[in-house]
C-alpha cells in the first residue's frame, strides 16, 4: 500500500468530513469549520492513499516553547500500518527544539503514545468547555 505524506493546510471539506466521520468524531459534522481550523493551524501533515485522505495530524504552537497536537486521526481501514507513527514522527522532528509537545489522548490510546515517547502527566487533568459529543 502506497501512502503519500504532505504538509498541507488547504484541504477539501469533503475529504476532512470523510476522515473525521470514519473515526466517529463529531467534528466531522462541521466540515467547513474543519477547513478553517486546518488553515489556522500552525502545522498540518496529511497521509494520502491515491486521492483519499486517510490520516491527519495538526499542531498549534506558540512559535518557540510549546506545540500542542490537537488532532491525530487515521481512517480505521488504514490503522495499524504505521501511518500515525509516521505523522507523529514528522511533528517530533519539526518541533525538536521546542521544550514541550503536548496532547490529550483517550485512555485507550495512551499505549500508542507511550510507545512514541510521550509520558502520562501526573496530577494533571484535561479540562474542556465543548459542544462536541466525541
């Protein structure tokens, strides 16, 4: 399977909607907002199989100290093939001189991130104000 990786912020709303809904993320119901969110992100790396968006990671950063991975998602048909690992690797390389790369992981995904060098924060709790349901 040939996967092509691109750093690109200008994405088609249908591509984004298909990818986000493939993992049952409610933000996929707002494709036009996702387009703007990607355009306003500091960095977006994408994974493509032919003309199909199958993976994405986006980062928000302050320009020097902290980079926050907001989304990392891989279409379930393509999970387990190293795509997520590759996308995280691109981010870790780009932000290697930053003091902190942060993300919030669902509990079931923490082993994946631990294998990539992330550590679970002690005495820290993620907090939200949100209207999304996933």
